[in-house]
């Protein structure tokens, strides 16, 4: 018997009219699809509810079940429902189970509810017993020495990362007594029983490695990008063939940590997939519900962090750092910290980000403001005060800002307040004391600001790549039409740092947009703006990246998509009121549930000086479709050069 709770075609829910009873209703969210991954608690609910009910009834029949006050020995058990579970890891392959069940007793027409803890244990390679005894549960604390979450992923503190790393080295690294600075991660993988293979794992190169723990076929790609099947005969780590030696070593140890810590998670999903007739999962398969995403992000956090402790052991890494500081003639500066990070990176064969984080973990938080990456490159170095919390940052990507801007009206109002600007990845007070300008253009933070970030910049709390916010910022500026040249068709390194605020007074020409109702208002407005700016269709096409036919289509008032209207507005550098007016006449609008549209809105608030080609580049960098297709630009310029 299988009972679906919380998911599936039916839901078993408490009956509010009859306390202690349950009723079955159809699940309105059921679309004949099962979840991609399942928690162990749901696995028990779906498949062992009957067994838990029989076990508790058996204990009650033989008077071995402890009874709460008021429940007689001859009371009947009406309902047994699995409510939740707590899991405590014993070792690599086993864990204790504390399953909380809701039991309803019936006595002479009266009902009484009581919760019980049913004890059990699971073992991968031996006998498991889910039903080892039951005891009353009244909300008391259940002490877990090595807790697992409901997906059987270890719940770890950062303090435990070092001991786990040492355990992996002790068990699987043959040179543990006197290993060199660079750990051979391939030897660890082989000692764990994993084969290593190399193949092209994705068309875009984003998938660096895969962990497969059983015999199966997996999809890889040949040199032409065609999907082919690779046969896997046993536990295997597949590394993307495009990676260099150091990157491959990092990918291998990442998967080794997955295999060491998350084998119980994988076993659970394998059982589940066999039951529902689906393929065995791979770790990079899942991106689903919020709970599932939290579980998988935590797995990735562990698999990203623990390799640092393996590849850069405390004793060896500290020695390298101390020797470096001893050679410095004076107090270290930003360039010295950069050199230190690069030295640790080279010495241990790790990424720059991993080297920086390990240096911080070993007691040198001064490097936090050095090599801070923000979407397209590193921002200028800055000081971070020692008391600044580890989970806070002064640097925020433009995409995250657009999400916050679209979701919080208070944040949006602060953006429009002109009190702050977004510059070089920071939300900074709009003052000459903190902003370095050249010819009136904000180029970056002043030296003073970079040494006093807490005084002038807002901080953001980061949680699993999601951002909370404290304050926010304003807008940017613009003047006459800017000539588009080969130099400004894309952002330079300096221009990437120039995001500044601007609000313009709306001229009296706004009234000129009023047109008779019997005229195509959109086409009339397009022609008006082109005449006002003195631009022909060819010039608009050059500035916007659109084809001439598309411009003429707009001139005639035909329907176009939102992105085309926005590209036209940017090409002519139209003020906000004109842009909104043109969108209304074209009958297009933003859909704020669309992440791309949220980014468009934020671009206009924070980057009013950007041209279409710069915006296209930013959209592509953030993973969105550019307003103008590249092939159209190339065709147009090819024709002009003939």
C-alpha cells in the first residue's frame, strides 16, 4: 500500500472539524508528474506508512507501546501517519532514524492524538531495521551527533570542513605522511574506487565534471557538438576535456567530496528512480523546488569549500603565507595582497578564488577586498574592516540589483533618490568625496572611499547566492546624442565601472507627441523623434543595431516587440517620459515577472548613457537574449563596406 502525503494525486490532511481525524482530498497541484528528487521522509511516507502503522498497532496489541495519560489499554488505534523524520549519521554508509508518527486513539467515540518516535537505522551494505522501538514524543529535543537533512545531506558547520578534509587525506591519500604542496587529486579518486575519464560534457563548456556511481550510459558530445552515448562500467568521474591540468585536478577533488559526503543522498535518489522507472540521477541534473534547490546548493557549497582544506593544508599553506610576509619591507598594500593570492594559487595549483578564501580562513581577512569579481571582471581593490561579517559584501552584481529593484518598492525609491549611485559594483554615496570623476564622468571610487567603505558604501547580506539589502542607490546622467564608434561599441574596462545616476527634466516637446486619434500614433511618434534628432533610417539602424527594414516598419506604425522599441529609444537617447509614451503607443509593456524585463528596467535606471551594443553585451553576459541579433549587425556592416 502506498499513501501519498504532501505530493501525489491525493493529499492526507488533518480534519479541522474532527480533531484527531484525517481526510483524503485530491491534490490540485498534481499533474501526473513525480518530483525529480525526493526526501527520505517522503520516501518513507510514500512506501512505509502501512508498515509503521502495523508496527505501532502490534506494539499496542502486546502492551509494549507506552501510552499517554488518558488512553486506556483497550483503546483502538484509528490512524497512524508519518509526520517527519530526524536522521543521525553513524558512518559513511549508515545512519540512525527517528521517525515521528502521529497516532490517533479511539475510545468509546472519543479520540486522542499522540506523537511517537519510532527508532530505526539504515545501512548501505548490511541489514537495515526501520522499526526498532517506539517512545512517546512530546516535542522534546532530539540530540543528533552528526545530523543529516531530510535529503540525507550532512548538516555541517564550517568548523567541521577541516576534519572532513583530513579524514579524506588519511583514508585515501598514500602520501599523507609527507605529501608535497600539490595534492594529486587523481590518486585520491582512484583510492576511493573511481575511474577517471575525459570527454566533452556540454556544448557551452559550463559543465566541468560529472560523478556517476553505477553502471549506465551518459550523454557526452563529440568535436562537432553532436550528442553521443558513453558507457560507464562503474563509479566514474568524467572531466571535461577542455580543462587544463590544474582545473581538472580541482574538478576531480570536487567530485571526490561529493562521493564521500553525499553517497547516501545518491543511494536514496537511485532507489527512488528505480521505483518510478526513471534513469539514475547525476548530481547536475536537478534545479527544481525551493527546498530541493537549497539542498543541492548546500551540497555544492560543501563540495566547493572542503577541497580547499584538502589541497591547501593548514600547516603548509600557513608556512607559505608567513614566509611571504616576512620578505615584505613594510606594511602590505593591495598589490602585495594580490601577489600573495597569486603565489598561493600557483603553489598549490588551485583557483584564485579558492586561494583567497583559504588565506582568509587561515587568519588573514585583510585580503577580502582584493580580487573581488563582479560579473565581467575584478573591481578596484578596497579595504574591508576586520569586524565586517563574513556573509556580507559591498559588491553586488547588476543582475542581483535588478532583481531587488524590481521586487522592492522601497529599494526602487532609493534608487531614484539620487543619494546613491551604483559604481564599480558598489552602492556608494553620490559625493565628490567618494567618487572619482574625469570630465564630469564617474570613473570609480576615490582613494579615500576605498579605504573607508563602511562610511560610504551600502552592504548586502548574501544567502546562497541570494541577496538581502539594507539601503540602495539612485540614477545616472545623459546629454546629447553620442557618436557610436568602434571604440564604444562595447564596454571598455573603465566604462564597465561607470554606472551613474541621471534624471532629466522633461522638455516642453512632450506636448508635441499629442496626435489626432485617427492617425497611427506609434508611427507618428517614431517619425517625430527621428526628425527631432536629425536621423535617417540608415543612421537609426547603425545606432540601434536593427535592420533598416525594421526601422521603416516602426516608421509606418507596424507592431514590433518590446525590445525593438527599447533599442530605438536607446539609439535616440530618449528621455524617460518619451520612452514610456512610445511604449504605450506601441502597446508594449514590461512584465515584471520576467527576469529579462526586470533587468531592462534597472538598466534604464542605472545605465542611461549606455548604447544598444553595450546593453547587448551586458544582456549576453547575464545570460539573456540581446535586443539586436549579431547576424543582423554583421550583414548590415558587410553591405555598407561593399
